C-alpha cells in the first residue's frame, strides 16, 4: 500500500472557505478546553504497541494521538496551545492530563506500527491546524490508514449544515413577522 501525504493547506486567520471564521471556532473551543475534571485514567505504557492510537475524552470533543514508544505520544496540539497548532511529541502523562483515556486502533503487527510511527514523525513541527480540515483526528487517521478523516469534524459540519438550512428556511418568513409586529408610528 502506498500512502500519499495529505495536502495540508494553512488557512489565514479567517478561512474564506469556511462558514464560520476560525476566531469564532477558537473562542468556542477555548471555553471548553482543558476542563476535564474527574480522576486521571492510568495508562500502562508497557502494554501499548508503538503506532497505537490513544483517545482522550475531553469536555466537548475527543483528542487523538499516536503512541510512539518509550512513554511518548505524537499529537496535533490545537489552537489552545499554539496559534497555528503544532504536531509535537509529549509524554503520555502530558497528553492524557486528568482526562479519561482509551485505546483506539492498535496496529496488527510490529512493522505496521513502525510505519505508523514513521509517518507521525514525518509531520513533526507542522503548524497548519484547522479544526474542521486538519485536526488531531485527521492526523491520526492519516498515520494509521492513510486517509485524512475526522468523524468529529464530519458530524459537526453536518450539524452546522442542518442549522444553516433551518435558518435559511425561516428567513423568507422573517420580514413578514417583523412587519406584522411593527406598527407605523405617526409623528405630529
């Protein structure tokens, strides 16, 4: 199988292709990030194979990273930590914090795990984070299966699309409702 590195496009602060400016998404995310609470979930790194996906349940979203061995994880740190994001290596403890963690996809054989780690390392230092088009889940899926996808982003886009269609369906009726409520004022 030949994997092609995904085309990564760094968008300016306001993404012209996005329905919502990055600043708006960022302010929403900042309000829920790093607020996990609960007890820390122990992760036994001895039992983890390199190339294993780790998923941390944070308030409002799931954060993904690739275990690379020796107690280290490569992940895409988002806008909260760095203005343009950063693919970096951190300890499992720093990656997990006090949030619940679970193991995602596990490589079937050690060579596949080594390939996953190699792919993850090939993007270290990248600073083109986009919550809808190039986030931590996109990164992990690309490393593991060669497809840059995010189920979370897809679901968010579907919900936003439904909301936009709902608002658009109500807009033609909006002026009629306003005109019936407002009575002309006579000035004397």
